[in-house]
C-alpha cells in the first residue's frame, strides 16, 4: 500500500552555483594573482578547499580577476569584499557574421 503524500510545504531547493566573473584590483605588489583570488574566495566560501573547488580561472594579463562557481548569495557577498570591483554572471553569446566569405590575397 502506498504511503500518503505529505501536505506540508516543502522548502525550496538550494540555489545552484553558476559561473560568475569577479573583477578585482591588481593584487598587492609581490603577491601572486591566484593566491590573492583564492583568499578573496575563501573569505566568502569559508575554506580554502571550497575556494579551490569553486575557482575556475584566474585572469592576470588584460584584467585582474577570476571566474568561479557561486550561488547568488555568494556572488552578492563577494561583491562587497575589499578589492572587488564588479561581479557578473557569466553568459554565452553566439556570434553571427552572415554567410561565409572567402578572401583571396
């Protein structure tokens, strides 16, 4: 015999972590960008292991920052950290340049 379904409201599922781009000031002189970014992530995620698991890429040439998997609450918290300039949810864009063209030289 099947058990009756509960009529109590169920809590919503926890938010899913999505990729965010975190733009930061340049790290202090003599500090490696990745270790600086890990410290910033650790301050929000609570442990270095969690930060290492969330960090996807460190940007250090054209800009300073990193990409990481963050929940909306974590993204909000990290946006308030010292040295963080901006946090954006990553998005994909499909480029379309029209029909393929060939050029001769």
